[in-house]
C-alpha cells in the first residue's frame, strides 16, 4: 500500500523488546531441530537427483519432509499458550545448469523438466522452528560423470 504520514501520536517513552539469546538452550535446541529436519530433506532430494527425475517432484519432496518432521514437534502451545509456528522457511528449489538459483516450479505449471546426466544441480531449502531458521545449499552433478572434468577445455 501507500505510505502516508499519519496524525497518530507515538509515545516517546523507551521500551524494551525481550529477545532470546543464542546462549539460551531452548534457542539452540530449535536451531538444532530445524537443522536436523532440513538436512533429512536435503539427503532425500540428493538421493532423488537421478537422470529422469522430475524437478517439480523433487521440490515437493523436500518441502513435504520438512513439514512432516516439523509436525512431530511442538504440537502443544508454548508456555504462553501461543501456537509454535514451524515448517518450511525457504521452499525447496532445484536449479540446473544455467538456472543460477531458486528454480522451484509449481507442480501444475511443470513443463516436464527432468534432470539429465551431467546436469549441475543446485539444491536450496530452509526449515524453521519458532522462527529459528536453518538453510542448506548443496551442488551435485547428476549421474555418472566419470572423467568429465578432464574433458573440459
């Protein structure tokens, strides 16, 4: 929307925001959980990066695993009675070759793009528990590339 000046008056009184610190065990635990879940999803997507694999299905797989794992933790409200938000923080993307990053086609829009042997494939995804995010990025070459590096000019 448009940003317009407002006649609302704001208090000049200082206030403090209660922020949690990385030194708190509960914060570290949430980061560890998010990391565990996103790495589990990454492992599955890497395993699925074979010749003929659908890029759309790989993206859906990564998101599905993160959501499933997150659904198993913090199922009850926190000590303040609030719901703990969790799940996909960065949707799974599988970018091949000249796609620099963030290629995540919607299943209904998928034009049939499949991985081919030799595709340089970048996988990126992120998971969060209560806003504490863990992201991973991994690059692989699809298939058996053998001595392809020796063939490069």
